[in-house]
């Protein structure tokens, strides 16, 4: 992975960049190798024929997003080049190529006049950037040489056979022999910079023999160059100033455009970070001030602390902070290294200057801490013989081999102060005591130290720091209601074995949160983490969540005791971590717990339910409420809890008669017998279904919260309207007689099929509650009913939003809105349209029953899971839904059919983004054939089946569309229905006689 690197103990390849990838499925540090792989795979390698790509990891590479390399007619080997200046090329390699891109020669650190031969029309030279492509044939030809002596010494087979090792250069041995302008004699002799030259006659002879074999095998292979004009290449040198420049953003620099000031870090006071600095994989607690052009990586520091310009700090922990405060940190490099010395792991520190050249000879202009060595010696009292042994020639004495850095002290532990004293403190110069302590320490040079670096321990330390800052990030994101997604971080914690720490953090946030919405999201994150630990096994995430083992925790949550509930959940969770199936079941129960908290948040809307006492109606007289269906024209899903109170919602709805009828209704009458008679009729298109129940005991009502139980909605309505109290010590019979002098008969109906998407269940709930309120001696407003239905659906555990009841209980066209806050309050604005526009809608709107049914709950669970994960696409789509609703309302106010249809089409795309899979194949075919004939179209409700509504270009176009659909294969049973805007709205009537819907 590249040669040893002064500024990163894990090599240039694993040098971390100040970047974040929000769209990545797993959150992780971005190292140079990640960046190179992404650049190569998505930009450089795209479209290449079969073969082998080879890349150096010693450089930073940037190429334009739309890079196109012409591979037509390609054969042999191709090198990638990027533009550079002549001055930069003096220290690097360049290609000499003809106008056809055929490589003639490769120069390395050559004289300026030779480099000028390579200048192209853009005034730049093509730099060797370390990326090469071998076609399959060329790769096979190269591979065939590995068994030919002396090239077999480049492989372990040759070494195991006793052959002396040979070191060859990819560019100046393997590629150079293919260059058309290089002679065999010059190549074999190897008399040019960059080519190997053995230390003795035998090695030199072996290398010449190896190059001779390469020439014969590869010289005929075509070598061409692909020049990327906008590309950028930076070699990672041994210069601290270069390294710091590579890790900080600079205006106009394409490479640093994606850099962030703070990447994967917790910074307590971000306002103290200057522009042009970068902090990566670090925790900065308290007041830590960082100047421009400074870099902090893999550190845990605590303020007050000031880091001035031009600094690089890596691998420092909290214990270093105290020592750092005593020194002026400007243009210095302070690094902590984990080393293993004679089997013992320890932490050592190195200190150098921003401008130091590590290889410069000390007596020939070399510096340390940005000052000449002579000046350094005078300031500290250190002498040359302290750093270099007498047998080290003066012309080889440099910073690289100076024994400057203490690694062990006889009696005291070492800290960063054991190198910082070399700077001189803010109050005084280095003292004799510090010098004596330094001299009595076992010290090593960087050359000696690098062989003891413990890269495994260093990577583990970086990982630990990453997850410490991740825990801080998790708390911040949840407590600040941020829309940042934690799912990639959850994936990372599961993969890296840090799930216990993450679970504890999420428990802590859920327990401390005063906002039930924050606690609910925390529990949802725990569910996601448990699901990730199952690694795709253990069954479906969606499923039941009523195991009695979790009942005690649920009871605490239902009572509003969130801290105790979270504690009990965590206690039970420990028993469910052994197998994937248990993990998935535990995840379901955490989602069940989350829904309890969502219900409690939505219950805050109960304060907007206002009831007035009224006279009880006569016994045996029916109170009937008939309601229109609703068509959601835009904004749906934004009304769904918790989206509606965390993001805010806006939905445009239309109340409609279907085939001239109000298709949904309920009627209630008081009866003498102290019992509850419940009759529910539903469905006409696919056949009517009738459910009849008689409830004489409280036990008959206890399944009210199970949506699939017979009569569940009606039972929940009886409880929500407080006609029945399940917690009462009195029997059902006693309650009914005491409060009402008898029982009730409740009948409901819907002419619409199950899963129609026209808001049936919520509108029916509104009709039921309206009739029950009046039958029990109360009256209420439509606004109260809207919030009462919200309450009922939480009790029923279906978890619906508010758009359906707004659509069916408020007449005509309207837009409902909710603010991102609790308590949840829905406000409705009637949309005023131009005169005659209602008739126009009646002539252009049609409903098409697709013959497919769906259960919104299945879609709902997936949407809520994605919302709690704050997937970026979902968050963006929620905003788009609200914006589109406002645009749709404006189009209606203008009476603009085309613009209204455009909003409908956008809405359908947004629905599909919100709930992928909501478009059955037959529906897609139907929409495709209708598209030329309509302004807009969308599935009603959540999609997945039910009704499709269309806005036709021609009025009264039902027959034409019927013919088109009849001629289309694969649509199944469909039917077309007329729509009429209901401008009257629902009303409660006291009937004179019995009435059947």
C-alpha cells in the first residue's frame, strides 16, 4: 500500500481525507484509497475493455466527472496522464508522446530542456500520475515472463528457489521498454533516473538481464497515452507544508471542493474553527480554537486550547491537552504514534516544523522546528552528538535519522510534553531539567521508529475515536431534531462491533428526551440497529409486536414513563441478541414501542377536540351521516405522523361523489336494550361484505386496537367518544343504563372496495364519531372531528394521517396544513376557484378502479421506517410534497387545468419515491396508454392498488378512455366511474323512519 509516510502511520493509501459521503450505505472515514477507487471506477475506468488496471496509492488524483476516454481500436497498454507545469515536472515523471498519443519516452526528474519536449498545445506537460491499464493480451504477455530467470526473482517462487531479489519499476522498466523512442541498448543498460541500478556488479548484471527479457517480451506491445486536460495530480511528498495543503480547502482547487471543515468529528464550539482548516475523526471538547491552514486528525482534545496557523496534529488524546496549552502552536507538526517495542505497546510522540525538509543535511541548510540546526542547538542545549552517533558521516546527518524522540523513560511515563519542551514554553525557554530528562530517555529517530509502528493498534485507535465522535453525533442529531440520516452510522456500528456502545447511547437519548418524538426516533434507530445485526436473516422486519415478554416495558410507555420504559426495553433486549430471528423479533417490538410514543405525540391533538352538550335524541330515531369520498390531489404522506409534526405537512384534497352518490356513511340509534349492536357493510364493486356483532360485555370490546378484528373501528369509536369506559369497574350494561338509559345500534356502510385509496376508513371513522357524539348527547365541529379521527386511528393502531378526514368531512377543494411542532394541529383553508371551474373539474375528472387492492399499513410501515432513518431521498421528497401541494393549490385558484395536471403527475412521482413498489405493473400499463389523453394522473391514496384518478384533456371523455383500455392487454378487471365535486359536505340528519343505504 505504498512506502512509509511521515505524516500518517498507516501509509499514504490510508491517509484520511476531510470528506463525508452522506449517500454511502455505511458511514466511514474516507481515506485516499477510497477516493482513488471511486475516481477510477466511476470516472477513469468507465468504458474500458477487459484488462487490468494498476494504480499508485502515493498520490491524490482528481479528474472531471464527465471524463471520457476513447477506447475505440485500443490495443496493448494505456497510461493516464494529467497536466502539470514544467517546474512541477522537474521533481516528477512526464510522458513524451506523439500527436497520436503513442508514448515515445518517459522522463523522470529530467532537465528543463528535456521536459520542454513534452509540452502540449495547452502549454502543460503530461505528468505520470501512476495509473496504467493493461489489456487482457498485454497482461498475459507480462505475466508469462514471471517464470523466466532472472524475472522469477520478482516472485516468491523465485525467492523460495534461492534467487536474489530484483526490484523493478513499473514505469521505468516494464513500461519504458514499450516506448517507441527508446533503443534496446539504452533501455537494457538502464542509464537514466528512476531505473534500478544494483549496489554491486552481480545485482546490476541481473537487472540488465531482466530488462533484456522484458524488452524481448514487451517491446512490440503498443503503449499509448490518455491525457485528461482537467485532471489534477498531487504526489504525497515528505513535506509537511505539502501534506497540510493537501488536507485543507483552497478556493479554485478542484480536488478540495468536496472537503469539509469538520468531517466525522464532534466539535463543541464550531465557531472557533477558522476558514481553511480541517478537523477529521476527532473530538474537540470545550473552547478549542483552530487557525487557518491547520489540520487535526484522530485527536481527542479539550479546551481551552489554541492551535494557530500551519499546524498538523494527529493521534493526540485528552491527556495531551494540558501540555499543549503551555506552548505556542504555530507551524508545527505534533503526532502521537502507537509503537510496539520488544512486545510492549506504548505511545510515543514526534514533533517537527511545518517547513522542515526531513532529508536535508543538517550542516547544509537543514532545519528543525523551522529553524537552522545551529539555532536549535543554542536554544535547547542539545548537541550534535546527542542526535547522531560518531560513525554517522556529517553529509548523512539529517532530521530523518536524528534521535530526537523519547520512547521510554526509566522512572516516569512519557507524554507529549517530552517533545513539546523543544519548542520552548510561552513563559520560558527550554530548561536544564527538561534537557536532562530528555537525555536520560531512550530516544529513537524516525527511521528507527517507523519499523516499530503498530498499524493494527493505530487503526483500532482510529476506529475507537470514530465511534466516540459517532456517539456524540447521534446525540446531537436526535436532540436537535436534525434531518441527518443515522442509518449509515448504524450500519457501521453493526459491522465494526460497536453496537453495544451505540445501543447504550440510543437508550440514553431516549431516556433523557422530554420530547416523545425524539424518544420515538431513538427507539426506531435501535430497531434499525437490531435489524442490521441480523444481517438479512431472521425473517421480515414487519410483523406482530405483542409478545408478553415486552408487556411491562410497553405499559410504562403507555403510562408516559419513558425513562422506565426504555430501561425495561433494554433489560429485555439483552435476552434477544443471540440469533437473527430473535434480533428481528426484538426490532419489531422496538418499532411497536416507537409507535406507542408516536400515538402519544398525536394524542396531543386531543386538546383541539371541543364538545358541547346537546339533547339526547329520541329512542329509536336514526342519526345518519353520509360522506363523500376524497381524492388527494397533492401532498399526501406529509400528513402522516410523525412526518406531519416533525417536518410539517400540506395536502390538497377534493371531496367527491362517486357515480353520483356519497359512498360512505354511518347511522346510529338509541335502543332500549343495554347492548351495542354493530353492523358494517362494505364493498360493492367486488361484492358486499357484511359484519354483524352484538356486544353485551366489556370483553367483547377489548380487541378494539386490533385493526383486523371484526368491528374494530366501530369499537374504537365507542371508546374514543367515551360512550364506553373499559377501565370502569361497572359492566357494559351498567354503564349504558346509567348514562344513556339503554344501548346503541350502529350501522356503517361503504360502497367502495377495500383498499380503494379514497380515504374510506378515516372518513367512515369521522361519520361514525359524528353520529355517536350526537346520539350520546353531544355536538361538535368539523375541526374537532378531524382531530378526533386522528385520536381514534392512534387508538386503533393504524397510525393514519389527517388528510382523509379533511378530504371527506370538509366540502369541495381545500388545503390542509400542519406545522412541524407539537401539539399537532390541523388547519384547513378552502380553495377559492374561478366561477365555473367546479363544473370543468366535473367534466374532466374520472376515477378508474384498477381491480387491485392494497393495505396502506404495509406501505406505511416501510415509509415510517425510512423516515425515522432520515434517508436523504425521503427527507427531500417530504419537502417536495409540501411544495407541490402549495403549487397545486395555486393552480386551482387560477383555474389552470394543464398546471393542475402537471402537479398531479409530480405528485405521483413523489408517491413512488416515498413508497417504492406502490405501482403495480397493470397500473403502469394503464397509465402509459392514458398518458397522451390526460393532463395528469395519479393513484389515489398510498398507491399499490385501488383507484386511479385522471384529468382528461377532453371533457366527458369516459367512453373514449374505455375503448382505449379495452384494447390494452394485461389490465385485468377495471371500471371507470364518474366524479362530481361535493360542495355541500357531510351533514347529520335525524331520520323520521328506518333507512337502509
